[in-house]
């Protein structure tokens, strides 16, 4: 199994202060670039901020890319959300979330925090995929769904002693991509949220909760039954109340 190394970051002293300062500066610079319509430059800035991925021997690059993928997905998604609105207050809201991600959630490595990182990455990544690129080809949507859900699952399992990380990640990605292939013919939206995002979020978060509780030996039959009933109820409600009368593409 491919081992993902820990993120390299200074822990104290002057270097730590510089690290914090750069993390504060990055969302501000991204916001400024978005305001002057240099969105691609803002995304490039985010990618350049991940230079440490390649500051090691090439054989470590794939592992570093996987380890940083959720951070990149979240950052790029938030920049695109900034660019998708003309409201300065909404843009500042996304800037604040980006800063909170960089300064509080991203540096944390406990099980719940890593799980939250994976869930947020999947939610934001899928939201951008279907909101910004929902009118692209079905193959691109399926491939994008596969990639985002696979990387989110890989990130989720890194905090557990799981021997089948790649297999389980591909299973979740295959299920998600299959659902994208089926629902991609309709692409129903609730406002700006695609139906498939509601379904994958419900199922994914529910399965993640079951896995976490089971790994912590806190999963009783009663809790399992409750979670499964809630998941199934939400899925049934979403499917039953959807308007399926539209023509397929």
C-alpha cells in the first residue's frame, strides 16, 4: 500500500510565524486577484503554494500529490465560489472560510479532523464540478466524480489503520461514478445544489460515520439501525420528491 507521508510544516519559532503569515496572506491575495478578474492567476497562486510537493525526490511526488489533493480541491473550489458571485460580502465569506481551513482545520491530524477534511473536500469539489461544469460531457462528469470521491476516500482512510485503502477508495469512487452516469442524464438541481450531491453526501457521510464508530468499537446494533434508517429515509425522500419528467440528454 502506498504510504502517504505527513505534511511538512514548521511547528514553532520564526519559521512557524512565517508559515502562519503566508497562510493568512494566501486567501487575501486570492481574493484580490478574483476581484480584478484574474481567477486563473488566483488558482495558479494556490498551485504554486504547494511547491513543497516537489521539494523531495520524484518517487515521493505521487504520495505527496495524493496527500495534498484535498487541500487543493478545497482551495480551488473556494476560489471558484468567490469568482461565481459578484457580491463582495459573499466573496469575503468564502475568503473567511478559506482562512479558517488553512489556519484551523487543515493543520489538524486527529481522526475527526481528517474525516471532516475529506468530507468537506468531497462536498466542495462535487459542488464546483456540477455547478460550473455540469453542462460538459457526461464522460467528463463521471470522470470528475470518480476522481473527487476517490481522493476524498483516500484522505478519509489515512487516519485509520486500514489495510485496503486503495480498494475501498475505488469501491466508493466506482459507486459514485456509476451514480453520476445514471443521474447525469437528468442533472436535477435544488437551487444551486445538484441532486447527486445530496445523495452522495448523505450516503457518504452515513457510511463514514458507520466506519468511524465501528473502528472505535462504539457501533452498536441500535446506532447502526438508526443511521441506516436515516440514510435510507433521506434517499427515498430525495428520489420520491424529484421531478423526473424532464427529457434525458
